C-alpha cells in the first residue's frame, strides 16, 4: 500500500521534473550551454550533475551506498554533451532511475536505513534529501532559462500580475483534499 507520503513525494518529483522539462523545451542547445562566466554552471552542466547524482543515488537504492565508486562527480561539472538529444537522453535516464527506485516502495520501507557516503539515512530522509537537492538545481535551471530567454520566457508558475485571477479560480472550487500539482 502506498502511503500519502509516497504518493505525494512521487508527485513532487514529477512536478520538479516537469519544471526542468519545460525549461529545456524553451531553449536552444546553445542556450542550454550558455555560461555567464567560466566559473558558473550552464544548464547543461546542471543537467549532467543532477543526472550523475540520480544514477548514483537511485541505482540499487536499498542495497548499495548512494555514492557509487563508478561516479566521477568532478567530471559532472564539465559540459560534454554534443547534441540536444544526448542531453535529453541523459536527463531522462536519471529520472527513470529515480522513478524505478521509488515507485515500488512500500510504507514498510520508509524506516529502513540506507547509506550515502557511509552516513545512514532512513529511506524517508534520503528521499527528502534528494528532493531538496534536485529542486535546488532545477530552480537554478529555471532562473538561467529566464535570463537566457528574457521577455520571451514562458512562465512556469503564476505569471506576474495574475495572482488574483489564480486565487479566484482556486477558491471557486469546493474544498477538498488534492495535491497542488493535480492542476499543473
């Protein structure tokens, strides 16, 4: 049986993936590779890092340390994508690994101890840690996308000046339990 936590956390990951997807869809490959300076990360580098983290953390999630020996984290900060398609394939592979790991989880799994760099976490703590990490980086992707696109950026949330309209639509519906991503 899925707990409300597991159902909710899956929706949260899906939501943040969708923000990343919508950002990537608005940009050219050259835009995705843009860096404000040599020491900053492009969206491509952020994608490479998030993907590397996901593959390491979620591969054999319950039975192996989340920091795999085969991961080369420092290399994640060097853009090596040659095409937009390569970048999207990497992005999708990381998310597939994550969803393949969390979709089968049951309530009984939530208090199990897993390890990341030999530090014990309950499954719940590990999931929360990764959700915070990915949302942090996806926020960076969105921010960079807004800078790159300028006035041509298509808002991914409530557009400026539309809060009253948005709230009016929400309050016109009957009260009920639903996830905030159900309408996204």
